[in-house]
């Protein structure tokens, strides 16, 4: 079966690996010129580790773990002078107690390296039009190329083009959680002694996490929807600069200066995707395209890997009956997605309290753990 996967991030790479291993002829198309390797460390936990074992990469994941298990099990909360005023537990709703933390670049490299060399990757291109004829999905790409595929997997993220073309505008499915976030690397001198620190003012928080080989973090702030081009990095950079223009506590001025010159800045809304169904005809959605839980959940990567594994297994077992395969995939995934999405509001309110009173209450609830 000729399969097209739109998107070469964690969901797309996982699907490429699993489907190719089961004998499919796989093509992956990715809008970016290369794999997106930059970003904050990522958790692989629970059943996703069993998926990694089936993919043959679990040992590689363990070998590249960041060492988070040796770090404290909480994030330090600081005041404007950098004095510890509380701790923020890092435990989030999990699919099991197992947890590995990896740098995004390591996880992406491991996943990409595990994909069968016969898989075709096409970068700097994307789906522009699609037509499901019943017998195949006819695709026209932005480059002008065309192709015919027996199955199309939309793994192209929360702003999925596949979802928009098949199911309609993003606004029908994306629920803005009232938060925006920006992630970037910081100069080593802004490091936090191998720990993670958060400073909060009403509706504004900033985080620095210090690892042996990477210092990074970012900004998280409350806001209604801000119209912007999610491909325009300079516009996104200015949104954060404007949001923090009057915040001067802790290391905010130095962090904003780093933001002005950052080459790996990533910005988006904290949102979830809610859909009644993830498939139609010969097209199915996977990962954030179908069920983004938001970064507050810590479950985006595990759900993407688990979903790819289940989808591929059901495709193989249903012997061409895509409706049956897609139904089983949804039946298996929806309980996991519900758990991940439901735990987000509490985590959001811990990270970005809306008022000084809420900040003080959070700090009283989670008093500082001093060395």
C-alpha cells in the first residue's frame, strides 16, 4: 500500500517507522527544509516506552536520557530578586510511572534513524489540495507535483493543513486555553545551577532550565487569541516582547535580550484539538493534528508514538478495511487522550497564575524546598 504521511515531526516519524516495518510503501512530506530538532526536552513515558521497544529504539532512548532522574523532582519558584519562594511539582497525569526525558534533537535523530531507508522524505513541500476518490487519495502539492495514495496520514501538527482541507477551518476544532508560550535557548551565563526556576507576575511567567549541555526555557503568558501568522517568527518574537515590556523582575531583561537574537525561537498558543472523529474515507489524523493535549499535559509525545503504533497495527490486522482500522484506533486512543487533556487546567493555573493573590496562594500551597 502506498501511504503518504504529512509531517515529519514525532507523530510523522513514528508512523513512518511503524508502517514501513509492516511493509507499506511510505512517503513523508514536510513543509520545513529539514527536521525540526530544536526545542525543549521531551518526556517519553508510559506505554510509549513499550512502543519504543517494539521500534527497537528503547535502549537508545535510555542511553540519551538527560539525567532528569538525578535532578530535583520539582521546579523552584522565585521572586523578583531570585529568592526561592516555592516549589512546583513536576508530576503530571501520566500513562504510567515510567518516564524518560530526552533532548528533542536526540529523540528526533533516534526516530529518524530507525525509519527504513526505503521511506521517501520530501522536504520544503506540503499538501495543497486533496481529493478522496474512494479508491485513492489524489494529492496536489505546493510544488506542483501530484501523487496518488491509498492512505493519507495527517501528522502535520496543531495547525494541520490536512485537517483543514478535509474537515474545515481550524477554529472549529482548536480550543485556545488562554495562554501563549515561547521557547528558546539562552546563553550559558543565564543558567540556573543545574536546576529549573520560574518567576511569575500576574498573567506572566518565565522559566530557565539548566542542563549540562543546554540552557533554555521561555515565556508563558495569559492572553485572549492574538491574530498572527504562525509562520512569521519575527511577528511572534514581537508578540512576546510586547507582552513582557513592563516586566522587570528576576532575569527578565536578560531573557528578552536573548530573545531578540534567538535563532531557535518557537512560539504558539497553548491549545487543544477536540474532534468527534479523526478520519474520513482514506484519510486519518494522528498526533496533535487530531488530539493535541497542549504542552501543559506533558503527553504530546507519548500520545503521538502510541497513536502511530496502534494505527499501524490496526491497519495491518484489518487487511484493507480502513473504516474498521480507524474505528479501532480511535476506540483505543480516546481514553488516553481524555486523561491527558483533562489534567491541563490545573497545570496551567500553577504555571501562570492570573493575579498576585493567586501567585501567593500557589506559593503557600507549594512552599520552598531549600538545600
